[in-house]
């Protein structure tokens, strides 16, 4: 009998319980975490970990949850960490989430009851074809679900419970880390790597069943400040140089068929304006710059700045500031130095009876920055789909397989090291 047959059905209840807690992060906040409400989930997780018998579980002042599952092995085994983020995206409301369980899905359209214009269709959600007979969880149509990344949180918690309840299974010390503010790019700003005490880590924040990701975008942010010339609109002839119009011209000069999220896929990077604020005298534009090739970030930034310079030739009295901020780097640069880390994840997925699929993320995870902080960290699937939207969904059966994969990883690390 497989040990995993004893994983009980509390996973669904656990996940639904977590989705009901609003943990939306706020990119405009100067505090950390960006919203205090993220700690509400953190406090619940600590209480549940303590109840499992994980005695060092705690929430720190920054909103991180740390915990350790003691080793059951006589061998010296590398310490591995499982990490997920507690916050949900600011792109869509996370308040008053009502999770709905759709039993035994048979390929039908799923109409979300609180907004019947929100319909999950096979043609729009291609992975639904792999979910026939499974139980799906959605929100009600007014909010996101929060599977990104409360699915990962619930899976790690369920795996922790399973390991604590089965001390006869041999594994090394396991660290647990739950982070705030991942969705706004600050998930590991204040993580204490020394206190965490792990040698390697896995984020549980991926999409489709069986996927493992060891490559991400490299990422920069650009803040462009346009300083125009203001004048009374009734007397502005040959005087006014509107920063709003200058900014609009710059945006309009960006390529339409390349270098944008909506026109690229696979390895192609992009320049993407994400916000524009201001008035006639000053307008600020925020861009994100992305590419798998880190060297190409500078090329994209030079291309953008050249557009700015060309537009400003028509506005001789206006000026600009161009500020570049490094956000994260492609974790493959680090993970290629530790091929065994990814290979063991592949084996763990296969032991769960799945086909392992190694792929890259057109985005980033906490693992991107953790890898460059001395904690090499690929990403494994959590089962989340259509994240950051009202049509977000997750499969209960995919989540159960993620729990098995986490447990398998804990056992494999102990098996492989003499």
C-alpha cells in the first residue's frame, strides 16, 4: 500500500479556509508587509503548525512564517525548504472570496454565479481538458480565488501534517517558509536566510500538473519621469509642453508587433508600461523590462531611452529622468550549478505517477531572488490556473498530487545521501 493513500481529504477544507482570508498586497504601500492583513493568514498558519507539533513555528515582525519539521534520519542530510507566498495579487479583488467546489467536472462551461458573464470554457482554459472527472474550485465571479499561491500554502501544510503524522518515514530536517508581498516583487526583501537554515529550497507556485521550472525571466523596472512646461491653457501658445502628451507619444512609439507582452511568447522579452500618472508639468511612467537573457535587458532599456530622446526633440524645453532598478534575475544562472536539485524534483513528480515537464516561467518567483541569496530554489507545480483573474481555478486532484510530490522530495533527499 502506498503511504500516500493515507493523505486525507482535509486538503480541500484547508485550501478553502485559507482563500476566505483577504491577503491582497499593495504596490503603493511603503510598509512591510505592504498590508497588515497578510499577517492574519500567517497567524492561522502558525497556530495550525503548532497544533501539528511543529514547536518552533512563528510569525516574525515582517510577516514571514518560519517552521522546522525535525529530521527522522540517522544520516546527515541537506536541509531543504518548501516555500510559498501568502499574498494575493492586487490586480483583482481578494476580499470576501467565496470558494465554490464543482464536483466531477465533465467538460461543461462553468458559469460563476455572482457574475454570470464570468464563464470558464474549455476553449479559453486549455488545461480543463485534463480535468474530466476531477473536482474544481473557483471563486464566485466577483473576486480572484487566491490559488496563487494559497494552493501552494495548503499543499505544504498538508505535506507537513502527513510527515509529522508518519514519523517512521525517513527524511532530513525540513524547513517551511511562507512569505508576504511576492505579488508586488518584495517577497524575500526581509527573509532571514541564516535563521531559515536551509541548504536548498523549492517554491511551490507553479501551474500545470507535473511541471517543474528552473528558469525565469530576468527583470528590471524603469521609472521614466517627464518634466514638461506648464502654462495657463488660455495663454499657452508656443509655451506649454504637456508632459502628459509627451508621455503619450512615447507610449505610442513602442513596437506593436514585438517587444510587448501581447505580441511575444517563449524566449522573447518585452518592454511593458504598467502605470502612468501625472499632469501637464510632470508625468511618471513605470515600465517592467523582461528577458530570459539578462544582457538583453540593457538593450531593451537603451531602445526605450532612445525613443524618449527622439520624442523630446520636438519639445526643446522639456526634460526627462530615466531610473533603472534591478528586480530579479534568471534563476537558471544559479540552478545550472546544482543539476541534482532539479533532477530530484523530476524524480519526485514521477513517483507521484506523473509525467515530469521541465519548463521556464515567463515571470518570476520568490525562488528567483532566493537563488541569488545563496538558497538555490527551483519551482514545482501547485496546480493554480488563470491566476490574477476572476476565472482563477484549481483542481483538488492536482493539489493532492502536489502534496505527494512534496512528500516524495522530502524522502528522496534522505534516500540519495549516504
